[in-house]
C-alpha cells in the first residue's frame, strides 16, 4: 500500500535490476522535478542523454499522421523516458509528459552508456523492459479490439491500482486517477463518449464509482470479473 496518489519510487522500489534505483543510489546525476503537464522530452529535439524516471508517472504522446497527438503509453519508475541516444546524433521520437509530479534523473549519454557497459545485468533488464513496453502496447491494442469498453476501463484501473490506490477501513479501494478522461480515452483508443458510457456502466453494475479523478472500488473481485468475463 502506498500513500495516497503517490506511486512507488526508485528510492524504495527495492528492485535489484531497476536502472532508476541504481542511478539514485550511486551516481552523480542531475535531478529535475516536473509538475503534471510539463514536458520532459520534446519530439524532434536532439536526445542528449538518458532521462530516467525515478518517481511519478509519465505519459508518452505520439502524433498520428494527421498531426494529432495522443497518449500511447505510460511510464513508471525505473524507465528511461524518451529515446535513449544509442546512436549519435539521435532525435526524440515522442513527447514525454509528466502525468503526476515526476522526479527525473538525467545522465549524460557517455555516463549512461558507461554504466550499462559495466553492468550487464542492469543493461539486459533495461532493454528487456524497453522492448516489453513496445510489446505490451501492441498486445494491449490487439486485446482492446476484443474487449468491451467497460472491460478496457476496468483493466486500466487494475493496472493503476498498485501505485495509486489505497485500501480503506471498510475494505474498499480508493484510487486517485493520474489521468484525465481524455487521457484515458487516448490510451485505450476510445472516444470520450465511449469512456463516459463505460464508466456509467461500471457504476450502474456497482463495480466502481467515479467522482472526478477519484474512483472507489467496492469489490476488487468484481473488477477482475469485468476483465475476465469478456476477455
Ligand atoms: Zn525503481
């Protein structure tokens, strides 16, 4: 259980293969705090080093061929934000925006590559995580086509609960959403009206109630059922 609205961070995540945890423990890095909505990486700008998210939740936004930007993925603690500059010069491929207050460690390219060269386990875990993120996104989109809107919203709530939910005395769970309705729609590939309809459906089935960004989940099993029944 975490304190309200705050995700796990790399100072406490205790993951041996977390690049962020390694960076916060041992390195001379610069650290920048971003407020919600602030841009961490801008598409098209040179990628000069590694931005490592050590606390908070960030979103990756990509423009479609029509130039409309939408949220395509979430990034959590320990992840490298934006494009790691393996080649030189490299350009940022996406916008990365802070969704909650984010602490980001910045490492110069040579420093980061030096560490990854000396720490093969860390490097392997990092690349596995990066490639899994792409695969997860593809898998999520593929699955989304087969899932009803309410199941997709339920699934997102389940994904966010580890980091953003607190358990209340009566056993219900209170989740502070780090995403706006619009962000949710973009992430799930759904129109805002569809998100609103899915939310109403979950409410009328007594699975969860939504008040602004606060979601109260009365029964976690019912939420799991939403995903499993349809999926
Ligand atoms: Zn971590």
